[in-house]
C-alpha cells in the first residue's frame, strides 16, 4: 500500500489508471473462467487480461519515474495524455472481446476497422508521450548519474521497442487479396495456432510480440540492473553495458521472429547469435570492472604531481 500511495502522489491520474487496470485484469480473469469462447484459438479474455496487467505495470512505472523528474505542467499533461490513451486502448480490446472478435488488424467490418484505427491513433499518441517522458529524463539532473542513465536508457529502449510494433502492420500475401485483416504478429502463419502458456506466443512460428514485450519492459529491467549494480565499481559503465546488451538481445529476438522461427524452437543460427551475445556481454562486464583498477594502478605509479 505504501508503494501505491507513493505512485498516486507522484501522478494521481497514472495511479488511478493502474488501479483501474488491476480491476480490469480481475474482470478479464473472471471472463476466462466463465466464458468458454475462443478468438484465434485462445480464450476470448486472455488478450484483455494481458493488456490490462501490462498497462497497469506500465502506468505504475511511468508514475514512479515521474517521482525522479522535476514537476512541471508539461509533465502533468504527459501523464494525462498517457492515462486517457491507455484506458481507451484497453477499453476497445475489452469491447471486441465481448463482441467475440479480434481488436488488432481487424478490417472485416466498418466498425471493426474504425475501432482498430482509433487504437492505432491512441498507440501513436502513447508513443509520442513516452518520447516526451524520455526527453524530460534526458534533461533532468540526477544526484546518482548511474540511476539517471538507467531510467533514460530504459525509456529509450521502450520507445524503440514500441516502434518495432509497426512491423506487425505489414500485410501478409493472403491479406493482399482478402482485405479483412491488415497485418499480424505471427510470421510464417496466420495469427492463432499453438502458443506458449500464459503469453500465447507462437510455439511453431515467429512472433513479433516477443521482441515487442521485451522492448517495453526495458523501463523495469534496466533500473533493476542499476539497483543490483549499486555496490559495484563503475556503476554507470555497467548500466550502459547492460543497456547495450539488452538492446542486442531484443535485436536477436526480432531477427529470429522475422525469420519465422519460434522462440520455443531456436535454430543453430539463433543459438550461435545468443552465444556470441553472451560472450560479448561477459567480456564488456569484465572490461568495465578491470578498467578502473588498471587506471588506479597507473595513476599510483606516476611521479608526484602528475595526473592522468
């Protein structure tokens, strides 16, 4: 409760959005238990549940970040815009689940096309507002530089990860003839089919939701890394290294998905790329920790009065 109170104090609208989304998640979970209908092969209420809990986490995280930024009317407007657009998007997803049809990429009727168009505008506004939060963090002076960079780079990667969602809008060859749908998250097959438990990511084909998910959650992962590194040497260098490594991991996941390969069935090329990624990351971490020690030894070996 103390954390919720802090979030509410820093941005009441985003705090209220978080609470509303938690209630929406509970409603969607109840729908999953009571409503046997399926959409694209999964329970009709799975997608509303995922979006509700994801939006709750995102809203709470942005409100928490606001606590490290200097309050301003512009920041208040950004919070108001994010709250309105996030609620609108989840509301449309709930309406479409209740109607028994898909919310994304659906052009099958004028109403479905209009709702998808409204969602697209809302997502674009959320993306632009998140860039605004990133720019505010970029201008902010932080007492702890490493913490500041974890917030900035987390926001930057989240912005790039959100933009990567645009890859889902590419029409498939079949959709060029049948214009009822425009785009999809599965690569190599229509949306639907066997998926991983809980998240629904395709277990047989590429799925662009995987890199999109990891990109969005950079705003939680990188500050957590900064917190873990707080007792280490060269914390800022470690934060930058972790950010570059995390972004590299997202690029590998995007490359994998675009090749039509499921995250559950990585091939030799993907495993090789992951091995190289791990080796480069480990080498960079070791280098950041040894560099300070080497610089310290070199400075101690210089004659008195000579500085590096």
